[in-house]
């Protein structure tokens, strides 16, 4: 793949698209990450796709670490499954219903509780087949009344959804805690502070649920959080997922954090003033424990240790993978554009050649590009003004800009700019490579 900008498909826009109301939507369009194809439906262009894949990979690694196993279920589901659970009629207009050539009723899945239960019940016969946690990362469709804010509230969106099956309530609560802690790590690895908050269960059902919400001015929900939660260093403690996780989860549930719907004025007032943070938030994950709601409705049972049938206890655990790309930009941008955290950046660096055609400048750029590779860097070799290169690199948000012009090239020096902080320094070629590869 050639990542010379003169040949790449990284289409940036100078003008601000009129339809975009929030920064992340504007910047995703302007930086050439996505293009809208229908209301709430987007095509992902090369830079956007790379970020989406990196976000997905962090989600996958943390699900695997917590003991969940990846599968891939289809996007299209048969209506019968949803009749069994009783949700076919309840789900209403948000469900996109489809008829095939045999007039069979199908739908584009908005979530997969029914399908995963139907698949797993054919294999799980005995208590020895439990517990299991199965997840997939797949496109969902919800015919939202008001799709808006780009990928934040889309109609077609990429979700990670996991489903746990346990023999007992206590087992199910352990599975819930595993996902709870895996979520904290997942978002922290992306440089996001996501706070778990007790939540309403909506159409998924059940009576225990947490939303994971990051604070951002343009968030759709009003939230109330204790400062102690915001100051917690999540990555400092790596959970042993096989051990009792109660204490680690209790830290989070014993401090105040609530959305507007669940807000308790009295408990909030009891908190000292300097601990109270009220802000807007974006929901990036949502976990549910709903007992036997789906397993019972769909006739799932395993033989227990005493030979009696047991209906498995279930939970489901969602992360908005495509929404996260927007959320990451809401949390990391300035007037000039995106400031990608290293963990999710599409490329670590952009090499800006300030004088294409100048022998030493071209040579130093080519050497740096060869050493970083097309996975590590894009090379802006276009015959355009330096100002345009600076503006595009700031807009696209590469964590590093390696700026090379005739003066530096003659001395074998590279000017490095760190996009996140704006710091600049002049370094040797070797030091530039070490810095960029080191994150
Ligand atoms: N089955 C459960 C858990 S797997 C479920 O569907 N939960 S959910 O409805 O809360 O969705 C999970 C996550 O998907 C949400 O936390 C949110 O981050 C993301 N999401 C939901 N709807 C949209 C949407 N319209 N556009 C983008 N992301 C969405």
C-alpha cells in the first residue's frame, strides 16, 4: 500500500460541512475518515478504517483477557427467534424488517440475545458446559428516529456484544464483574476515562445494569460523578479474572456516579462540594444482568450437578466500537483538528516534505519513510504549499509530525512536532525514529 499522500485516498475538506453539529462529526468528515451514504449510515475511508480497527483490537484483546471467546454471528436474523422471546413486536419501529424471496420474515439485527441463546443452547447440555462468555464484533442496525452526530448515533453501527451463561446467580454476578473490570481497562487503554454508572435497562431488560460514560461537553446525557472516580488510575491494577473481583468493583459502585434518570439529589448533596463533578457524558458501553429472561423464553436448560434441569443465568455486555471513534475525537481535538492518542492513531507519524524536488530533502524523507514503513507513517510528498501540509497534518491528527526542509536536510536534522502538546524539537534521524516508534 502506498502511503504517499500524492497517491493515497485521504481526502480532506477545507470547508466545514454544514450538517455537522459537533466537533467529532465535523472532524471525521473534514479529515476524510468517513462519508455519509444514507442518513445515519457511513462508509469508512482508509484513515477512519484504521482507527476503527485499532479500537476494535483493543476491545478484542481485553475481552479475550477476561476469558470471553470470539465468534461471529450474522447481521441478518430470522423473525422466529424474536417471536420466541416476545421482542419481535415490542422492539417496534427501531427494527429494520426484511422479507426474503420466499416471503420469510427476517430482520437486520439490532442486538443478539436471541440468536446467541439459540446457538449456545444446542451445545450446552450439562452444568459442565458452563460458564461461558461468547462475544462478537458485528454491525448492527437500529432505525433511530433521529440519527445524529455522525457515528455517535448512527443507524448502522459497529458493536462488540458479549453474552454470558452461568449456572447460578452468583456465577452470573462474577461474569458481570469480569466484564465490568474488562471495560474499565478497555477504555483506559484508549486514554479515555469511562465511569460506570447505574443505569436503566430499557428494551434489553433485567434489573442490574451499568452504563460506561466518558465526560465530554457534547455528550447526550447529564451525569453526576464523584471526583474520586475520575482520579482513579485504572491501568495500575490489572485484575486476576479468576479471583474474587468484588472488592475492585465495590470501589466503583460505592462512590457516587449517576445519569440524570438515576440521579439521587439527597445522596449527591451529602457529598462534599469539592468532590462533586456534574458534566455531560457519552455512553460508550452498557452491561446488563437479566437472569433467565431469554434462556427461559427460548427453552434453554442444562442438567445440574444433581441431575435436575437448570435454566442458565445470563448477562449481555455492549461496547459501541464505531461510536468510540467519535467519542475519542470529542475527547482529543482542538481548533485545528484531531489529536489522536498513540493507542488508536491511524499512523504514528506524517512526514512533511517542505521542498519536494530538492535532492537532500527528498532523500532524508525517503530514508525516514523507509525506516518507519507504510504502517508507521504517511509521507506528504505532494507538490503543495507547506502551509497546506501543516494544516492537513494537524487536521488528521497524527501523533507525530516529522518536518523536513532543505535547511534541516543539509544538516541531517528532522523537526519533530508532538500533536498532543504542540511541543517541537530538532533531532537527528535516529532520534526521530526512536521517538516515533516509542509512542
Ligand atoms: N445487547 C445489549 C448489550 S450487548 C445492547 O444492545 N446494549 S446497548 O443498546 O446499550 O448498546 C450497546 C452500546 O452500543 C451502547 O453503549 C452504545 O455505545 C452503542 N450504541 C447503541 N446505539 C447506538 C447507535 N445508534 N449508534 C452508535 N452506537 C450505538
